[in-house]
């Protein structure tokens, strides 16, 4: 039976405040994946199936419609979202796929130049669990770091992959001195992953519920206001817990091709405005800032 930690902090949360004296931190993440998805036109056996509609293009045939759905994210959605971040004075963490940066280095440079944190999102938009060997995965992680650094001038220190990590991912990240991984959906606070034979690795959890991917799922959001209301509820619950002295982290995830579309952009715009209005009750920070603050408060905790 696989060993799993189902207890975590077991209700005994570490007692600390974030750097501005608040108990609730908020991380805004934008996924930059366009050009790294599976596409037959790029030599893959199949094209990515998740999009605005169910593709009717036969398997093995180039799906230009899906290519264009992804392309909208960088051609149009990116600029809308960057302007909204500037207007609300919020700095995000950008999950960059390496091949997406390789294809659009100028866009990646422009994003980071506005003050946003670059992080590794895998070379392709695919699960790390697909890797058959540690050597193949290591080569792609190294290529991703090198490509992002060359394009933006900033070396990424964080990681998050689509789906699940491989058996070797965390060892590879620890060996390379990554500050954190975000492949954890199991807590409201960062935590240490301590495994024999390698340095401890900090997990800064991510979330898929307060995430615009729910617009692409049948059990998710339909109208922009539904996501705004959902995030408002999350803030209300976590702020109440923070008021009782419990440190917390709220993760908000977005995609260029999803909330970059005009109707769904209203969700992104209104959520950024909501955070700005509540700024004096929150600590809105990049994931690297959150990781460093947690390490200072809870160094290598068991």
C-alpha cells in the first residue's frame, strides 16, 4: 500500500504571521502554457482535448481549431490580464511551460519585466508522471530552467506540473536547489516534505477549486460572477479562521486562454479588484515570497 500522509498538521497549526502581520496570504497564479500543449501539428500523436468545445477533428489529424484556441491566450488574453494586474497593483506567479517560452520569449520577458515571478511548469503541458526515466525528466527540467532564465533574465525557483509528479520529481527538484514545489492539493498552508536521502523540500500547495479551469469542466463555473462569488466565499471563510489566529493560504489559478476571453475576463478583473479592496486584511504575494516567509517562520519543520 502506498504511504500517504493523511494527517498533515493534525489540527496543530504552526503559530506565525505573514510578513505584513496578517494571517491570510493570497497567491495569484497565471499559467502560461500556450504553444506547449500536445498538438498533432507539432508532431504529437494526438492533440490536446481540453478546450472550449469537444473537438471533432479525428485523432491523428492536425487540429487547427485547438491551436487557435490556445493561441488566443498569448495573442489577446495576456495583455488584458497584465493590464488588470497593473491596475490592481498585484504581482502574480507565472507558471511557464518551457516550450511555450521557447516559442514566445519576448512575451515571457515582458511578463516578468512587469514584476511577476517566473516558475517552472514543465517543458510541455503534460503530467510529469508520464516520464519513463529520471534522466529524461531531469533533462526537461534543466531545459525549462535555462529557457526561462535566458528569456526573462530571472532564474525560476518554483515548480508546478500538470497532473501528478513522477516518482523522481521531488528528488530532482531538491538536487537542483528549487525553493519550492506546488504539486500539493492537500493543505491550506505550506509544509515540508522530508524524505530519506535528500534535502527537505517545501511544498507550497496549489488549488484546483478556486481555479478558472472550472470554466472548462461541466461541474464548474459558467458565468464570470460564479467564480467571483466562489472566491469571495473562500476569502470570507479563511479570513474568519485568520481572525481566530490561524495562518492560512488561499491559491487562485488562472489561464490566459480561459479568463483572457472577454466574458470570463470579468471574473479575473473583479477578483483582482476584490483582493485590492481587502488588501489591508491580506498578504498578497508571489509564491517565492510565500515560501521564503514560511521557511523563516517554520524552518524545516517535521
